[in-house]
C-alpha cells in the first residue's frame, strides 16, 4: 500500500467508521446547501417569473411607420414586420401582434376598425376580458363602449361602411401612437393629439376638409350603407380598446377593397434593456419605422421586479449568514472532538500541515456530500415553491448548483481550520494531558 | 560509550510550581532507565520534555548531540518520528482505525506504509489475529500491545514509555515487559516512567523524583554501571537546594516506594 492509499484509507475510516458524526457533519452541510440553493434559485427565478407575468399584461414596445416618408400610408409590410421581430427576438423572448386601423362608419357614425391576427392578439393580451368569441370570418368583436353606444349584444348584426375619403389622410394619422401610449389601441385612438378617444380622433381626421357638428360631418346621417357583420364577442379592457371594432385582417381587406401593411406592431419584449432595443430599431432609418417603449408598463415592471429582487436577496443573505454560522459551528465542534487524536498524530511525528491536509480533505468530503444532496433537495424545494406560487416549473441551473456544492465544501473546510489550527499549534503533551 | 540523551539543568516551571527542578542526566545508547516517583513528582513532565512533546522552561535537552531547543516545530516532529517510539499509559489509539492501521499510521508519518511489516510487528506482540479489530474491540492489554507495536515499527533509537503497565493486569504486564526486554537486548534505549517497583526493577538504572527534584539514583545492573562509569558517565544530579536532593556526584540510593510499602522497609538515605 502506498502512502496515498493510506491517506484515503484513513479518510474513509474516519467517514464510514464514525458514521454518526459523519452524518451530523453531512446533515449540517446538506441543510446549508439546500437553503442556499433554494433561495438562490428563487432569487433568480422569481424575477424571471414576475417578468413573464408582467409581459402577459400587454406590450411594452410599439413600432409604427415612421412619421415622414410615403411608406406611412402603406403601413409596415409583412417583410418589415418579420425583420423588426427578428431584431426584438435577438435581444430576448418576444410576443407580438400587429394591427391595421381603418376609419369606418356604423350608422353613419365614425369608428375605428382594427384588422388583427386573432391568435397573435390573443396571445399577447391575456388581460383582455372577452365575452363571447374572438373575431372570425364575417364576425367581429366589438369594444364594450361600442356595444353600449349601439345597444349591441353577442349574436347581433352590425353594418359597417367604409369610405375612402375618411381614410384619405396618412394612415399614420389614424394610428400614430402617442409617446406615452400603452399599446396599439392607445396608438390608434389617441392619434397625434394623445388625448382624444378613437371616435373623436377618427372624426377629426375625416372632417379635416368638411364642416362638422358635435364631431361628425354634416352628411353622416345620410349614409348608412356598408357590409353586415355578426357580433361574435364583446371585449372589455377598461381601456381604449373598448372603443374599437376588431375584425380579421381578411375581412378588413374585403371591406376596404385594399391590402396594405399594418399600422402598429405591439411587442412584449423580454429584453433587459428595452431602451437600447428601441434605440437600435430607431437607428435603422432605412426600415422607416419608429419604436417607442410603453413607459407606463415598463417602469412599473422594473419597479416591482427590483423591489422583489432586493427583498429576496436581503432575506437570502440573512438566511445564508445564519446557515453558514450553523454549518460552521457543527463542523467546528466535530473537529474539536478529535483534538486528542490530533495531539496523538503530532506525538507520532505528523507535521501540522499533514494533519491539516487530512482534516481539511475530510471536512471537504462532508461538505461535498452534503452539498450534493442539499443542492438536489434545494432544487426540489425551489421547484415546489415555484409550482405552488407561479404554477410554473423552473429549469435546473448547473452553474448555480456547482457554486452551491463548492461553497458547501469551502464552508466545511473553513469551519475546520480554527480547531485544527488550535490543536496543531500547541505541544502534543498538552493536548494529550487534557483527556 | 555514546550518550544518546543529555539533560543539562532542565526545569519546567508553571508559575510558582517547579514540575521538574534543575535536573541533569545522561543516558547512553542501549540503556534501560526507569524514572520513578509518586504521582505528581514530575515523571511524565520529564518524559514529555525528553520526547519533544513539551519544552523545558530552563536548561537544555540533547538527543544524539542535537540541542532540542534549537529546533523548530517541524524539526521536533522529525525527531519524534525518526528517533522516538512512544508508549502511553492511556494507550492513545485512533479509535476509528484497526490495530494494523494504527501501527501503519506511525509508518505513514515516518516514511512508507508497509502493511506486511505492520502485521509482523503485531505478530511480535502476539496480536496478529486481532490485527483487523478496532481498539474498542480490544482489551486494555491488547491495546497496550498495539501501542508497543506502533512504537517499535519504525525501529526507533529511544522508546519512551509512560506507565506502560499502569492499566494492565499481571498477565499483560508480563507480556509487555518481555517485549521491552527483547527490545533492550536488541540495543534499543528504553526510558520507562513508572511507580511500579516490578517494572522499575526490570531497568538497569533507576532515578527517583520527588516534587520535581531528583532525590535518588540506583543501578540494578552492576555491569551496566561499570560500563557507564568507564565511559565517563556521571550520576544524575540536581541544582535544587532542597533537603534530600541528589546534588553532588554521589548517587543517593533508595528503596522502591511500592516495594517499601510491601516490605515495610524505610527509604534509605
């Protein structure tokens, strides 16, 4: 047998023939590692989960055609939508929906109609409360305000007329978002004034060249022609979406007789630096689009997540400090119990460094075993907490796991340094005499 | 005759207490010396200083001509593992290592581990069959024999034994003393601390301490004494100025205290 073999034989004898103490040391490390890993996973996962939850409340970025240039009338074509989406996706997760806005008339009164891809809008706006169904071919979804104004119910019929003259201005004048807009609906309804509702804004655009009364052109009442649609559902958001009529893109194209690009793309972007993303899109002037953050959502997102993160880190650090003291004290006490053995080894001629190496490796082993089991338990706890609170599972973070195991081993070794150092520093006779 | 050990006016002082008081002593290679005295007389303190496990407050200890006070902790550890074999009254075995592993620990710190050699050492002390038992599974006598095997495994020049039979019955005491006799015949220097007259009587030479002061010296082997004196060896002495102290160059004889207690003889002056 070599001396290395003897080293490991002594090591394994110490661990496996002193099982109760070894178990105590491993359990101490295990508790520390489980607490540490669980808290760290939650500290990292919870803000991510919260971020995703926040994203469900709509867009935090809107993209509209650039105000200048002729492309504004044509909207943003599908290739540019795809290109912009690629840019957003490159910076993090994203969900998006695009909107084509047209001024239409219902019973001669002006309203805004939005052509949408139902799946996209549905996926982006989880907070919309829809009574009935989403739009489909020949069926529209109307805002609560529109339904109340016209006394419409689900299953009712609505005749929508389209006049090219109403949309003679730049399409961006109908759909241009405000700087503080909260999404496409705001963008569509607030218009350049940022204050008017959809009907009024559209009316203002339509009436730019005609005399008006109460916001409507004098000939409104004369014209009630249009295409008949069935009301599939009523959307209620409490916001400006309630003043809009939603139809599928195909129905809007049929109604207007034209196919063109979209007026607004809404993004729920998962990037950490939204302003940088906005700047990068705006810097690409050749794209002829303008990006704006939805400040209201973004700032509240950031504030809540920062508060949560700070709270979790503070709690984690306090718990971690307490755990480390507990682990350290247990390991230190276990090593102190072997003070006489250290004295004996010194009497047999062992150097302090040789004794230190034996005890530190043994402590590291306790830390390692405890760290591995504790990390697994910690992950289980974190997983359980996330499922219970957020109804979502979390992924295993290998780097964090490695750090947790390494820290457990380190704490165990550091905790054993003082008692080993104290026992090896004094004469062996003094240590042996103490028994 | 070469002196293996030279103590030059060594003292160990704890506050006002002189555990060992100004003792001078020379021990030649191959001698079997017994240090006797009652409990608290400073025997173990003296043994610890000789065994590099404690340092004297005053005076000098030389082992093979090397002054121990000039050595640092690491060098003292080297002296312990290379020159000295220790046998303790309380055995001091590592509880989670088997008998053979306890012997191998001494090899591990000394040079190279050799399990076969360790088993042979256990065979010498009659414990080959118990080699793979933990100390808790061995009797006191068996544990002490493991200690002896561990002490002799590196073939040290000096065996220091502190009350080696103090916790043993007569049968095991005889076994251990026989082992010491064998080692002595092989030329190993043995210093035994004891208050047992039988154990002390096995030694060639005895010195007696009382409250840390040398109070007597006697030879049990005349031939050994003659050889010692012929080689220029002098009687042990103390500088302590107390009544009954052996201060000069003349040894003061004494009767073993336990023997005296048994026979009723008084201490000889």
